[in-house]
C-alpha cells in the first residue's frame, strides 16, 4: 500500500503540470498530408497514439504507464521489447516522463513505437552552409569567397512540452541581400504535435505590421523519428534526414 501511495503521489505531481486539454494542434488525415484544425483534447479523431506518464515498475521489456488525462484508473502495462528490437523506442522513460505510445494493430499488449516526449523539450540545433548566389566566370574562387562558403550558421528550434516551438537563427539578416552567398531558407515553426507516432511541425506566420496579433498556421511538415538520444535527434522529412544536437547554453 505504501509503495502504491508513493507511486500515485509522484505521478499526481507530474499530472498537475498537464492540462486535461492538450495545447497541441489537432491534425486530420487527408490526401495531402495533415491539415491544421482547431485545438482539441488529446486523442483527436484519427490519432491512435496513447498519451501517458511513465510509472514505477518499468524495465527494458515493459512500460508501466498512467493515461493522460488521469482518471483514477490503475496503471497499464505494455510490452516494449518489440519496439526496442525494431529501434522504435525513442528515449528512455523515467518515472513521471510524458510518453506517446503506438500499439500493435493486432495485439494491444505490444507497443510498436514509444516516444518519450519529455525528452523532446529543449533546444535542438543544426548547422548549415551557404551556396553561391551566382557563379561568374570559370576558374578557382577567390579566397575570401571560398571562406564565406565555409561560414556556417546555426539553425534550430526550442521545443516546449506545451506544444510551442520557437525557431532559432533561421531568419534572414538585413545584410544578407548584399552577400554573394545565399543561406538556406528555414521554416518558422510555432507548434508541434505527435500524430500516430510521427512528429508534426506547424509553420506559422505573424502578420506584418502587428506586434501582438495571433499567429496563423500556414503549413505543416511531418517527420518520422529515426533516432533520439540524450544529445542527438534525427528526423526524417520528405526531403531527407536532418540531424540535430542538443544545445544547453
């Protein structure tokens, strides 16, 4: 009884930080991918993901969890060995961590994919290099121009458990138009969500000339998880994989 009380007490402390309504955006499946709709509770129509908190008793083969929002039910248990063997276990859950679970279609006691969304929170970055704006003439490039082509910039995003995202470094600088090189354009993400075990990033736009206007979702990108460790995150987008490193500064 004391052990159960300790388990539930620790879990309630974590549940207290989670609203009964998800602040994530609902995404409805369509022929073109995912179309943003209004904010809805977790478990939106079409989403098979189970949202939960990891509980005590989990090990390398089973995950003990409490569904979110918590209804007072006893913890559930799911076999995660299959997910581990297939490299579909993204992050190592600790007691109280937010997790997203996708179950096997035929056997609901088996998890096909587990994402420890708690570990997504933080600052993730990657480096980019520019390309020539235009090539004039043949022969070797001037040393200064070659040096500019090797000057990297750091792009990235800050992800919060609330579902908010803040893009970093991807905004053009006033002087960029005067440079003979062009840096890649990056999307300004403002929201993230898990939908059927995949990461959906919403591109947002703030109307020009306003300071406090509501942002508008102008598009979404869906990515598959390839790998997620303490310091690295690899996502597979439609145009290829992108490797992020965690920045703690």
